[in-house]
C-alpha cells in the first residue's frame, strides 16, 4: 500500500510532475483571511475569488460542510477549497471548528477529482491549524479516501 509522503516546504509550491491539486480547508462562513489561505491568495487570486463567489451564491449551489470546489490556476495545477470547518475559532467554550465528517466527505470529492485528472494531491496538515483539529484523526481519513485509491499524497510541514 502507498503511504503519505511528508516533506518540509511550502504546499503552495508543490513538487513533482503532472497534474497536481493543492488542497486546504475552508470554513462555512465565507471567511477567508487567516492561516494557509493567505499563502494561497499570495500565490493565486482565483481560489479566493471563487470561494467568496461560491459562498455568496450558496442558495443556488452545493456550498456547505463537506463540499469541495476545484479551481484551476494553471494548466497542470488546481486548488481544492474543501469546506471542513464550522465557523472559526473564537474561544475555547465553542470547541474546535474542524468537523471530521465534513473533512471526510470533502476528501471523497477530492479523490474523485484527483482520479478524473490523474492528479497527485498536495496539502498542509489540513484541519490542524486554525481549525483546531488533530492530525491523528485527519491522517486516517486521508489514507482511506486518497492513498487507498492509489492517489499520491504529499503533506507539507512549512519551513526548511
């Protein structure tokens, strides 16, 4: 069985050849302004604009927890906006924003798109930054949804 490749680096500059998808988590409020999304926006304006439009027009589309949006940013590179967190972290009493069931569902959609495109997937440790999640809970979802389907996955730890 394949495994996740862990590297030090920037997930917005994915290595390798062929079609690649950079995946990250978004919230269900339409907010975009902290965490990994800032690096995404510095590199490409399209994913943020598409996400904000998707949220604004949510009454007529599939926007919501567990949904996924795929934005092409170059001939061989896509960004996957995965809605995997309820709101944003505002205090300890509200709990963490990550919703593992939503992450699982969105990863399933990501897997389908990766298979369709023949793409590899590149991501930070999704759900484990501002979303407050645990990689020990997210990693098995990535393994089951992506790796077990034969999709190459690289997880980037920033730095180095």
